[in-house]
DNA sequence: TGCGCAATGTTGACCAGAAAGCAATTGGAA
DNA sequence: TTCCAATTGCTTTCTGGTCAACATTGCGCA
C-alpha cells in the first residue's frame, strides 16, 4: 500500500509522537528525510492521507494524527486511541463475505428538534433521532447536537429551510459566529452573533429580517454552528 | 480459488511485505516470477483483486494490500492487521475499551477532487480521501462520490465555496436538478440542469454568471447532487 | 485427434504517479 | 504586524501502471 518513502515518513511521524508527544512539523520531517524542500513532504503527507494512514486538518500546524500503522510496524496507534468501529453499509460495493466491517471516521450526534431561523419557534426539545456526521466536523472538545432548520432567515449564509445544522455546545461566541441563542429563556434561534458594547445583536442573513438587539442578560448562547448537512 | 501463478504471486507479495515493509512494484514482481513483461503481472493482480485476496488503488505505486491469505499459507495476514481502521471517537464520551462496536448509519464515499461552480476549472480527477456521509443521503441505488466546490456560482442555491457535495452517479437528469455536467468531454461543472428542446441549459444560481446553453451532444451528465456537507 | 477455452506470456506504446527542487503565497499564531 | 508553518504552482526526471494486440500452452471433451 505504501511506497518506501511514504513508509519512512510514517515511521518517523510515529516515532516522533512517541518521544515528543506531538507530531513533527513539515520542517522537522524535511530534515528527517534529508529533503531540501517541504513540498516533497507535503506530497508524501497527502499520499498517506489518501491511503488512510493519517488524518489531518488543513492549515493547522502539526495537525496530523496517525490513524493506523502498516502491519510491518505492527503497533497500535497512539495511546488513548479508541477506534470506534462503525458498521457502514456501502451500497453497491459488496464486501467479500469474510471481510471485517468497514470502519468509517464518523460520529453520531443527537437530533434535538427544530430551530427557527426566522421568527423563533420553539426551544430545543428532546432527542428525536440520531444523525451521522463526518468526524472532522465534531473534532475537538465539546458536546455536539443537531437541529433541523426551519425558515429562511439564514439563507444568505447558505443555510436553507430543512437543512440540518450541527452545533457544538458552548456558552461563548465570537463576533460573526453563527450561534444558537436562547432569548429570554424562551425562544431558541439561529443567528449571527455580534456584540456591540454591552448589548448583543442577533443578525439574520436575509435582508427581509431585522437584526434584533438585546441587552446582555437576555440572551444566552447555547452553541455554535460547526457544520451543516443537507439532503436533496 | 487460485491458480498456481496467482498463488505464487500472492506468496511473493506477502513475503515482500514481511521483509521490506512495502509491497513490491510490478517490475519487482515481474522479476520474481521470471516474466519478461509487467502486463502478465497486471492480469494476475486483477485476478487476485477479483477473488478478494488483495485490495488496491488504481494508478498508485505499490498500492496493494493483502486482505486475506488462502488456508495453504496459514490463515491470518498477520497480527495487528486491521482493515481501514479509522478513528471515530466521540469527544467527552469515552466508552469502555472493551465495548462493542457501535453501529451508525453512515457510509463513506471517495472525495474525487474539486469541481468548479464558477468557470469550470478541472475535470474530476482521482480520489484524494474519503468522507463519511449520513446513510440516508446515499440511500437507494447507485455509486456515490464527493467533490469539493470551488467558486460561488451556486451560492443562491445555498452551495458555498468550500462545501463538499455528494453526488450520485447517473447519466440522466430532470429539469431543475443540480448536476455534475461534463462539457465537451473537458470541463466538469456543477450547475442546474434545464432541458430546452434539443439543447441543454446549465444555469448557475448566481446572477453574476450567465446561463450557458449547449447542444445536446456537448454535455454529458455525470451525476446528480444528493447531499451537501459543510464544516465551519 | 483436434476444438474450444481459459490461463498465461510477450511486446511496446503510452500515460500517470512518485520524488525532488525552488519560488511564491496563504493562513494562523504570537 | 511579523514570523513561521503550510499550501500551491511549476518544472524535471525517473519509475511504475495500464492497455491493446497477438502468441503460446495446457486441459477437458466431443
């Protein structure tokens, strides 16, 4: 599955994680493989990702994670590794009867009901079902849940009626974040968050809706938008 | 199940992986089996893949993986063997190490590169990685794949730059469907499909882009949009 | 014995990927 | 803003994989 160079790099990353605790930077890898340019490393990394040995986040320093090791290295990936085996049915790609379940990097989050993106309709209620989401969407810390969007007030942000949004639970938000906000402990709504002095503006992404401004105490952030899933 | 030659090749690949850590190239296999041509190897490899003994990626150097070995070679491919094990932990919800696999209704589809939603950029290329998608998105028949959207021409349809779209392979489309269309066998683009008599209009969802009309023969539908995944 | 057929062997052309380098740009973080 | 890491574009060289066409071998069977 891997070429010599790819294997060499994977070994190096693995060793580095064991000794240093962190993945190496591109420059460190460059030195380790005696290259003069990082772009070579970049390509090897891409190849490793494509082959499913590592996972990474773009544009993040040292954001590499070893997902599996080739048999020849025969070891477990890093400590704390808990593979979550997900039985994925893969339509039209019949697996040989004897093969193991295919493992997919995904997670399931609870669908907690609907959220208004126009006039607030109803507060977050109970779990209605589970939705699978790609793993990278919920990476990092925090609890996550999903909501179905009702209304068209966020349409200019590419959030349509019927979309499912994935929310990370948090009490804080930065200017410009799209958040789930609970207004006066009553109504939950999905809006863009803007702090203006001591008040908070909740701005729709649709000129037909007015921005509403509340004093700080009236609004509680419940979560921040981290993903969106739409099925046609 | 296997012919003599196929078994011989499989044995060689296995030995090679054990000693070198990497699968042999076609040329190395050619030498090992005393052949004068790689194409014989190509056929044997194809046969082994068909019979489920190996897995591979087309057009990739040394991209062979042994999935199982015939009983005559002693069963298991080796300790530590784990097909496609990919991390999928749920942050803050650790499970006991010995827990059973959790079944999630999800599927993985190959990410095939980028697609222009503005001016066509590049045709669909090769697999860059895999993305997990909710099961219901790819239900029904057909092969599926994912593309990363470049450009803003579908922005009024809620498809933004950087979104990942999930495509079901098909050669036909209905009026109003959003499709991946290959224009003059050259450029792939994501547009709304509209048939007007014997010509086909590919319409952007952004007033800044013109609708382009082609004679029927110039446009080939490659797939239909069935889902969208966005990570913030 | 000779036919059909599948597996195998060979050649050679062709194209794509792997690897490497340098330069320029973008993105994130301090 | 400044720094550093990561990404991307482009080029070159070499290795590796694909494919079509055709020849050969060996086996089962009428």
